[in-house]
């Protein structure tokens, strides 16, 4: 949502230093092709391999609506540039001084897109441009996710991570419906949160149930617990997802 937070580049490096393999997001909204390529080369040099190539949400959706957007590229063109870097070439098809990089690049997908033909066309464009995995937008309709997986995605054998959002209250769910394009939290979920005397705990249960549903359809999840990332282990435990052994004395702080 174009909200100012720590650089994904820096956050990814912190995670890497704690033994956790990150997925670093690169948004075309904030940098031109020179800056993007420089940071991609820097990410590779520092051992950050997984890249999520995004166009980026519009500036007016965030907390600095008067900031200046860049959008020198969009997601498909950024994917192609990463492909070039992996072949040892820059965006102008000139050889890189230090040779090819080895980046594993993915892209975003919205299984709830109202146009199936548009969804399929954009998905195929991103695969043709080099996408090796996909992270979905916030999923609220698991029937649409199932249709997308069986009718489109499974034929390409690219891993898909479903976006699961921690809803903290009925008011939070209503805010999402008003402000996040393409997402409609079902009324029965809103009612369930409204009825609960502990809406946050109910939201944790809902997220865990959605993790379980997603695990039957796709290859993983992208958990979004905005400002309550500390609750992610609780969601995963409730969903029955076994913990990974992290070889780091500081891993428990992440």
C-alpha cells in the first residue's frame, strides 16, 4: 500500500544473517531502472537470492500521497531485466563487468481478478518474462483460488504462495473492503469477528483455518500480519505447520 517502512533490502539482509531465507521485494514505484539494477546486483553480492518483482501500489494508496512516483518500469519489464542479469547482461544487453548473477525471481498474481482471460494473460506474460514463483494478493475467496490453481496455474508447475491476512477485528475487515482493490472479505467472516469477545484471537483462528485451506490448493502461503508479525508463529502452530529448526542463537527474535 505504498506505506513507508524499512527497506526490504535491509530487512532481507537482517533475516539472512539470522539464518532465515528471505524473499526481497523490489517495487518499480520507487526506483528507476538504474537504481533497481544496482540494488539487484547488491542483493546478489550480499547473498540475497529470492526476489519478488512488483510494479508497486500507487503512491496515493499510502501515507505519503504527495510523494513522486517513478514507475520507470513495471513488473514484466523488471522480470526481463532480472533474466538479463542472470545471463550476464544489463538492461541494455551489455555484459556485466563481474559476470552473471543467480537470482530466483517471482511475481505477484491476483487469483480473484474478475477477468479470467486478463488473469491468465498476465500470468502467462510473467512466466514468459522469467517468473519462477508467484505470491498472491490477499485471498478472501478460496473457491476462486481453487479455480485459478486447477484451471490456470497447475499447468505451468510454478509454485504459488497464497496471501493470508490476519484480520484483527470486524472494523479492520471493513477497512480492507473499503481500501484494498479486488478484495472483498465475506460478510460471514466480518460477522464472526463482530460476535467474538476476543476478535484478535478469532482473527488468528480464521487465519490458521485459511492456511490449512491454502495448503490443500497451492505450494505455500505468504502471511501478512501487519504490525502483529509476532503472532505469525501462533497462527502457524494453530494451523499445524511444523516449526523449522533455525541454526541461529537469535532466531527467536524474528
